[in-house]
C-alpha cells in the first residue's frame, strides 16, 4: 500500500513531521456492542431533527439542525443528546494502527472518543495521547517527550455539560467565536506553518475543509506542502486542491 503513496507524506510520517487532521469520515468503521455503525453528520442531523425540530425540518444539514435545536431547547440538552448518540462506539481494528506511527500531532473536528479509545486499547502505543478539548485544560502542561497532543477543535462529548465554551458545530463558528479555543486555533496555524498536515475523513465539498484551507492560505506560502487522503479522487478535484 505504501508504494502507491507519494513520497512526501510517507517521509513526513516516518520522520515524525506529520500532523494528522481527522474529519467525520475518519470515525467510520467504529461500532457499538450491538454492531451498529457510528452515525455520520447526516444521520446525526436527522436524529436531531426527529428529537427536537419536527418533520418540516427534514433534510437540514448538521450545523443548521444543531443551531436550531439549541435555540428551541438549550445548549446543554443538545450537547447531552450528542453524548448519548456517540459515547457507545469503540474503534475498529484499523483505528488501532494509528498508535504505531510517530505523529507530530493530531487534530480533529470530531466530538467522539474513537482516537482516545484506540490509544487506550493499543497494547504498545508509540506515544501517550494527551487530549486538548479547550484552552486552559492543562493539556500542554502534561506533555513530555513521549506525548502526543490531540487537539479537538470543536470540543468533546466528555464536556457535554459545559457551555463555556460550548461544543462548536462548524469551523465557521470557531473562526468567528474563538472564546475558549483561541489556543487550539493558534496551534492549528502553527502546525500548518511548520508541519505536514494530512487531512483524512473529509469530503471535498466539506465547508470546514475549505475554511481551514482559507486560513492556511491567508498565512502565506511559506509553509510545507499538505496532503488530503481520499480514495475517490477525480482529476478536477485533484487539480483544485493541488493549487491550494
């Protein structure tokens, strides 16, 4: 499989210069004890609509459904709903493979606990995972030479009871309202300047991905080349992202 990959990301991972950036698709394959698959953002949106909004809102995307549900009820209730929907899921065997590589860091826009549980279940993880779910949670003070900082830029279901800061439904919200997550955002920009980012689990139409790349581009061209992992790349999509 490695022979099919370009040498850039392979060398970056081998040298410990790669930061893995995980989108919702990276959790695919996780299951609960019943064998159910972890819901993606589309399914989560449908469940939010069913429980909080009503049939007339069917088809709303996750961010829209989430925002409306928070206004209809309250933020803590909706965050607890997400906790209930995602907490039961465990990593697949292939998720455990992540623990055998020397990452420079991991970032995600996911709320779930798949990566934490992968490192917890691995027999001999190469690094010790230190989750960073908000500013001033002490994560950076717990780092040592074996540590791996895991930045959860939209928050984590383990903090569903907290509203300062709340879970974030989109990167656009994070850019506009950075209260409690400014340090996480700064870490992302610093890694974008100095490390090789490898985006995995993002759709090419994902607005979060486009907004993140806009932030990197605004910082200028003095940065390493970054990569997107996608199995169904079309020529025009490849050309579009290569230019960026």
